[in-house]
């Protein structure tokens, strides 16, 4: 590349290395500057043009072309090829023996190695003599970078330790909160288990509406007794989970309807086949083909229902435990508030009933004390 740059200067635009062929080589591309002829880029053509301008005939022009190209190749050999153990001419060109050619190749390789070694030695000497100050500065800079990196590492370690302590504190606090919430949840569960029978089997003193409200309330919150039901309700409460479960439910209903329809058609076809006479062979074959299609459709619908059941189970089981616990605690708090509201309402209704009973009794007593219509009371004056 350096040799090409020296040869062509700014006219050199591209150098392409070919590695996809047995012998590695490169192609270079040069373009003349504005106003120049292309022949000036080619050493042979440039020499031929000079000979032509000097009035030399065609044969002399060809000799100039060959001499220029030979000189160009000699320069390439001296500057580039000889450093890599290549020879100027091959064995066939000079009619030499194979042994002499091998010896010449070995000598060229040896010369290339010596030139490379001398060049490398010169570079090392120059580095040792001229770059000691730069090497010392690089060492100083490296030491400074190492010190700065050590300080940054220590700061990072301190931050990580602080974050670990904070994280451990948060984890401990979270565990304590969960333990406390679990304890409260257990107490609420025990209290609900004691009160659950009173709601499912209301006492005789309640009215019919009050008893029905208690039964409905107990059935509404009865799922909190079973972990799997809690997990399902937690998934249904979320927007994405609820939409997914609703879609699964719709698809399962469609699959069941398709299965029921196919089973009805299957029963009808079986009846038609059984009614066919022995000589109705083609009719039986046609019905049997339809029967196989319907059986295949039933198998597909059953497989689809099984797949949907598996998807539903996987969706419910994928709900995180902390989400389920938060949902359970929220529903238990909601249940406690609803119980208090229900008991308050029953107390208000009982008070209203007691007040109505008292007012009715007073009204009857007052009516009993009134004189009968048409009777005159004796007055004294």
C-alpha cells in the first residue's frame, strides 16, 4: 500500500485484497486527475507516448514500453517482493534446473528473513533509544489509570455493600410484613370458619330476606377457603388474565357446541346406516365416509378442549404467589367490612321492627281505651 501510494499519489482510490482464491493477491484502482490522460497512469503506455512524441517509430515505442514495464517490475521486486522471499523471474523463463530453482528460492527466503530481522532490529533499537521518555510516560499514565480504577472499584464496592444492606433490610421488613399479614389472615380465617356456619345456616330469629342475604354472602366469599380458587379469582381480577380466561372460556364453549353438534350428526348417521338395506352398498359407503369425517371432527374438538384446559391450568399456575397473597388479603379485608355492614344492616332492621312492634302495641292500647262510638258519657258539673 505504501509503494502504491508513492507510485500514484492522490490518483490511487481503492485497494482490494482477494482471499477467496488459492493464491492471495490484491487489485488496485487508480483514476487520473481532471485533465490528465489515462495512459499516464500506466508506466508502459506513458513511455510509449514519450517515444512517440520524440519521433521514434513503432518498434522503438514497443521497446520503450517493455523497458518501462521491466523497470516497474524491478522496482516492485526490490521494494516489496524481495522482502517476502519472492524471486524476480521463474525457472522456465531462464531454463534452469529444478534443484537450482529450489536453491534460488531458499536463498530468496533466507534473504527475506535477514532483511526482516534487520528491519525489526532497527525498529527495536530506535524504540530503545528514542522512546524511553514516551515509555516512562506511558508507565506513569498506566499507574495513574490503575490508581483511579482502584478508587472507582472501592467506591463501587462501598455502594454495593450499602445497597446490599438496604436490600437485606427491605427483605427482612418484607418478610416481617408477610409474617404479620399471614398471622392476621390466619386469625381472620379462623374467625370466618366459626361464623361461616351461621351464614350458611342462619338462626331461626332472622327473616327470610336476612337469611338469604347471609347464604348469598357466604357463597360469594366461600372461595377464600381454597387456595386454588383464590389463585383463579386473582387471575380473573387482573385485566390481562381476566381477558385471557374469558377468551379460553368462549373457545371452550364453542368447542363443546361443535362437539355436541358433531355427536348429534354422528348419531343421526349411525341411525341411517343401520336403516340401510343390504343392497344399498353405495349409500352405506357414502354414509361411512361422512361418519369418518364427523369422527375426525369430534377428535379435533376433544383435542382442542384438552389443549384449552392445559392452557387455562398453565395460565392460572403462572400467577405469582405475592399477587395471590395480596389479592387474598384484599378480599379478606373486603369480607370483614362486608360482614360488619351486613350485621349493622340486620341490627337496623331489628331496631326498626322493634320500633314498629312497640308503636303497634301502643296503638292497640290506645284504641282499647277509646269509648265505643254511640255511647254517651255521664258528666257532672
